[in-house]
C-alpha cells in the first residue's frame, strides 16, 4: 500500500516524449498488480487461457512493455526479494483484504451487480510465485532486463536510480522517495500518456529525512496505521516544529514493537543488491510466441504483429535490439 504522503508532495505532468532514451527502474510487482486489477472482463473475471490460468499479467507486460520500447524507453523490471520480518502484519492485512474482496465479488456476481463485481474483483487480485516466474521468463525472452532485489523492490529501484543507471523509479507508491530515489514516475502502466506524473525529490519542500519521519508517523508497510490521530498534515506540523527523531519521539505515543529508530534506519539504508548488472538483449521471437501463444492461448496474429512493429525498427535506438 505504501506510505500515505500524497497530499504533501508536488506532482508535475510529464510528456512521454521527454522520457525518450531513458532507462526506468520499474517496481515489477506494483506494475503487475495494476495489470491484474485492470485487465479484466466486465464481470471482473481476469483474462485466462483455455486451462483457466490467469494471463492478465502477461498481457499487460507484453503489450505495455512493447509500447514503451517502441517509444524509445528502456524498462528495467525489479522484483521484490524477501520482505523484512516487521512487514508481516501488513502482509497479513493484505491477505485479509483480498479474501474479503473475493467474497464480495462472488456475492455481487450472484446478484448481477456487474459494476460492483468488477470493483471487488480488482481488489482481490493476487500475484503468485508462478506469475512472477513466468513474468521473468517473458521479459527475458523480450530482451528486457530483470533484477532480483535483496528485499524491497522499491529500495532496489531507488538504488539503481541513485547509481545513475536509471532516470526514475516507476511506481504508484511513494516509498521509493523515502528510499532515496531522485524521481518517482507514476501512471506508466496507463495507456493515456497525458496522465503521466513525476515527483522530483529535489523539488519538494521536504527533505528525504523529513519524508521518512512523516511516513513513520502516518504509517508505513512496517507500522500499519501509524501514530493514532496523526494524518499527513499533523505529522508535517510535528516534524517542522521538532525536527529530529529524538525530539519527535518525545511528543508521540509509540505503540509498535519495532522502534522508530529501526524504521528510520531501514529507509535510509535499506538492504539492496549493490553488485547487479543491467543487460538489454535481443528478443527471442520464437520463445515469446511459445510462452504467449502455444502455452497461454494468446492470438498468434496479434503477438506477431506486435513483434513485427518492433522489428521494423531493428538497428535503431527505438527497438529492443537498439539497447
């Protein structure tokens, strides 16, 4: 769910054209969840093959990634590693939310309320290990680099950006800013380019350290709910007045097992892979067709047409090969 500081940060619209030639570190699970939530039929049923296997994530990854590449963007997908132990409460909460949404979806379907059914279906979306594995396999076949994070994907994205290997972190959440990403790009999974937004860390009224303090106060994935009675604006006022973690700690009633200092240190120095490689390759046309068409019943004509459009640009920077 991420940290709730949206009303405290400044968004700027950005044109897709201004991202030409840029490498982007994409929070893979964040993107895949969007595909699973949005690529559905009218009653909320996700795309499936003839065997009942969900394919919404593969559809989103293939067609959206191909579209980004055709616009000369260089996507790098970063997958989550092992979550920290203190994220267990949030993960259990998410499981409960998905289970409740699934029950509401089933009820809405029985009662013929299709709009409600689709809304609840979106909230019930779950990424399985099988989906992660086949997503990596597809991206590899497309020649798109994937990186396995040591822990949180957004922390690894931030590291890649801080190392100058990518222009921005792509995520709907703001945790990457707390992890130090110089920029966060939102809405890249949405087809309408005019919805693109960028948040520049250097352009904010708040420093990274202040954002972390506010995040801890309002609640993160590691201290769900935050300090009782503190929303973003009250947390901002508290941070502006008392400045340091030591002083802020004296002003609040902290009811979490994890210490505030531990959370602050986790955001400032998260566990990340420092020795990673980013390699853009050539697409394996036969492998892509095998994964999508032969195994998952995608339209061979549509897949081939998409590949043809990319291969028409062979040898230029606007193609997969051009990386």
